[in-house]
C-alpha cells in the first residue's frame, strides 16, 4: 500500500491547528473497541427506500411501528423512517459489555455532554448524544429481541457485506472531529490537509474505534449533510459479485471501482433512491490502537489511487 508518511514531512503530520488532541489516542479510550451497529435513514418516500434495501441490499423488512422499519441482512441492519428526504439522523455504535458502556457514558458525561434517551429500539441499554451538526450518536448493547436470524431468504442476502462505517460532511471538520475524538473517544487515523499547508485545518478526518481504519469519517463540504455509509465485504471477488448484482438491477455504479488511498480499500459506490451514497468495500486497512495519526494531501489520489475522485470540497 501507499505509505503516506513517505511523502509527508514530520512537521506536516504533527500540525495541531484547531485539531483534536492526539493525546486522547495515546491515553486510551473506553470506546475501544466499538463497531457501527446500525444507522437511521429518513425519507419522504420510505417505501422506495425499503424496496431498495430489501431487493438490492438483501435486507428483510420488519415494520417496527407507524412509519418505521427495521431492514436486516447478514451482518447489516439499518432503520428507515418517514422524515426528511436523504436524512441520516442516527449513527449507532455497539459496545461489548455493560462495563464498557458505563465507562463510555462516564467519559461523555465527564466531558459535560448532555445525554439523550435512546431513539433506537435496537439497543437494550445505552444512551445517545447530539453531535455539533445535530445528528444523534448512540452507544449501546444490542437487544436480543432483534438478534440476527439464522438465515435470510432474500436472493441478495447471499452477498457478503458487513455494515462497517458511516461518513458525514460538515462545514467545520475540526469542530465535529474534536467532538467525536475528545468527547466520545474515537481515535484519529488519518487527516487530510490542503496540500503544502501544515497549519491548515483538516479537510477530512478518518476516525476509528477498533482496528479497522475508520468506523466514522467527516469531509469538509459547503453544508452539513450525510455523505455515505459502507458495507465491508470479504474479498475483491465480492466487489465483482456486488457490481454484477447492481447490473442485474440496472443500477449504475456512481463512483469506482477504485482503491481509496486513505484506508487502502477497494470500493465502489451506488446511490439509493434518495441519492444517498452506498459503498461496497473490501480490504479495508487495519491500524493498531497506538498508531500515530497520519497526514494526506487534499487531492484526488488520497481518495482514489486508481483514478478520479468525489471531491466534496
Ligand atoms: Fe467509505
């Protein structure tokens, strides 16, 4: 893989203007390890979303109440609700034990962050907070009533893809990332800076909560909005199979296939019926818990080593 450090002066990587303290990564965090468990999606036409995630993403439909549906496939689940078109109001992370949950809650309250009641039924215990862009971030223990069934009948459920990361866009990357790192306990993996300016605020940041390169990331954009979410497959062959599956549904690949620089993963993206980007990924890099944050230039190559990139700013 590309070694970003090879082309990056040390001072560039150590720049600190407006950036979350990297001391939190070294001090340890109760959030480690945690994984993305589910996200919430909203639409003014939820029926179209339900159909897409059922037929294209292989997720069985379970109505949860008026205007809300649980979509569930192997190692992947999301909530769909009536609401704002293209909305992604919730990111929910799973921890491993009640003890860990208590430790994460203690850290968050110790930072003075107000706690919200859980808005997701998929956690038996947990809490939520509101990030600086107004999105709910939940932490919890999965409710066994919604445990994954032994098998799924939908044809698309044969395709492997574990819900793995969620990404947002923001007008203020530093402010949002500071909240996720210092208040919530995520660890900085990679920073992206305007080329040659080691004192600039980051234009993108990739954060991890276990060994996988990122479970959350934020890109600079003209407005705060959802960006995409991703499913991690087991191999390049799975990417091929998903792309053939998209072709069978007459869904054009929106970006890719390519290989991200940051994360080094193979990928392509499609759009769901509301234009929200859905990524299929393979070979996402592992990064050790105590690895120092790395720096990348704000250029297409950072986002796609093979070709053109979706530049949010
Ligand atoms: Fe991604």
